[in-house]
DNA sequence: CTAATAAGGTTTATAATATAAACCAAATTT
DNA sequence: AAATTTGGTTTATATTATAAACCTTATTAG
């Protein structure tokens, strides 16, 4: 049995990746609403995905308020797809 | 986004359940080999699945050696299938 | 015979993870 | 000008997973 990438095998990180797979880019607030997570948790998990090179994070300003925009990288897409493949072998889908 | 049953969202427990979905029953040694886990880890995770009512565990003797036989319950099957459904919504499969 | 090794586990300790709580700075509202 | 909101980050805590140590009975080797 192949290993399930532990970086993706986490509910919140998987949710983030799932959203970013479908959306080109998403900001912090949007991700927070969609995933119904706390800001702290989201912040931490975004950092981890970013450190792994699975997403890019741009911190800028929208008007006078901070704005954090995330999008998935090619590496992230690849990792996500591999994760799905391994998972399929567990679930026999 | 629905919650992923945390009891199933664990690599080793998922592997155990996946095996038991396909096999009617399996003993400790078989599960250990198939999952390539350590005995301690396997023992703990089997207990958790058993406490949750997802599997039944019969501890008996095979000749003069102990033998632990596991099989999935109806509740376990249901939980596993629900888990898959939720997961599908994450992965859009 | 008895010392060592193996089989089949369980219990306990540790490392990793996820989550929540507390906090911060700037802007807005009262 | 005090209180609240927005958009976060950092730190502390609780949970989880994992590994290491241990136990009991059997078997094998010397």
C-alpha cells in the first residue's frame, strides 16, 4: 500500500487544495468562509502548503486593508492528483 | 463542506478498513503485513476502530498461539461509505 | 536443562499535528 | 476618543499517530 502524502492528508489542507484546484485564485477571507475554519488554523495551514511549494501566496493591500491571495502551483496540482490516485487504491474507486 | 469522519481519516485506520471491506475477516498478522505497520500502532488503531463499533475483534487461540481476528461491522461499512462520499466532494470525483 | 530467540501482542512514552486562544495593527463606527 | 471590525499572525494546548519498551507463551539451540 502506497503512502498517502501526509501534507495533503489533513482535512483543512485538503479542503484548501480542493478549492484552489477549481478556482485559479482565492483570498484568505474566501477560503475561511468556504472551509469554515478559524483564521489561526487557516493561516498555519496556508503557510505549510506554501512552504511545500504547493501554493503561492501573495500578500498585498486591497485599498487600505491587507489581502492574501492564494493559488495552486503546478507542483501542487501534481501532488493533489497523486494523492487522489493513492486514495483511490485505498477506497477502490 | 461536510466534515471528514476523523476516525476514518487516518492512514492506518483507513488501510485497515479498506482491507476489511474486501475480505470478510483478517487476522492481526495479515493486517500487519498488508499495511506494513508496527504491531504497536496496529494494536492501538484496531482498538479505536473496535471501540467505535466499526469492526469486531475476536481474540482466541490458534493451536497454542494467540490469534486476533477482525472483521468489519455494518456500522463500519456505513461509516466507510459515508466517508467516501464526503471525500468525493473534496476531490470532485 | 536452561538460555536465547521468536510469535503475537499490549502499554507507555514521545513526536508530530491540528486546533484554538490570545494577540496585533490599521480602519471604521458610535 | 473609546469600542468594534477586519484581516491576519503567533503561541499555547489538546489530540493523534507512532515508536519503543515490555509481557507471556512457545520453540529452538547449546
